[in-house]
């Protein structure tokens, strides 16, 4: 009986040694906007800007062509009648090494829609998916209970957020009316 108890105890200890350690982190997930209906990360805002719908649409198109390295790949449709531009962009995420260096890990794609109306425009950035054989939404990175989650997920979410914030800052600057140049000679 003692041998059986000892064997059970040893097996229990061995199983605990091989059990998967639950990932824990002290870093909270980044504060990213979540759409209440879709439960997807969604950046959306209406911005007041001087100009007609056509002028704003032209500025948005000019901005997109200058911001993206390959705009013909990114811009999926241009609706001149309704002043809507639909794009599919991407940002990089990195694997963080112990020595502090970063290696490119993968690409996260997103859908980006710009809609222009008289005196305002609206951007919507959503449907973030990591490049994979099948759609792999990044919202799962927010769930530490997911079996494939690790603390680096929060770092990758932070990288996505920072790159989208830089994109939005560039967009707001690019949508400003250009100052008329006076030809003084």
C-alpha cells in the first residue's frame, strides 16, 4: 500500500512538472477601441475639415498615394460619385528577443475606409488579421486564457496601436488644406 501511495505521489509530481505553465504578465493589454456590436478592434472618427466633399476626397486620395509605399496594392476601390476610398493596409509586428533586439515576426492586415462629405470626413479602420493560411483575428491576443496566448501578444497589440496612431496623425495632417502659394517676383 505504501508503494502504491508513493508511486501515485511521484506520478503527480512528475505530471505537475510537465503541466503547461499558465502565462502571466504584469503588463496590461493596450487600450484599443473595441466596437460594441462587432467586438472587433475598430478605429473610427468623424473629423470636421473645411472643404467640399470632392476637395476632401481629392486630399484623401493624394494622402493615401503619398503615405503608402505601393498605393496601387493598398487602394482597393475609389468611388468618385460617393467620395469613398477603400483600402487594405498592413503593419508589421515583431518578435522581441532577450537581448532587446527585435526581429520581424509577421504582418497584420486591416481594412481602411475613408468617406468624405461636405465639411467633414470619416475614417474607419477595422478587421485586423494576422497573415496566416486562414483569417487570424488579433482580438484573440487580448485573451490571456487562450491556449496560444503569451505575454508578447500584448507587445504586438501595442505595436499595432502605435503604427495605426502614426497613420491617423499623418492622415489628419494630410487632410489639411494646402496654403495657396503666392508668386512673388
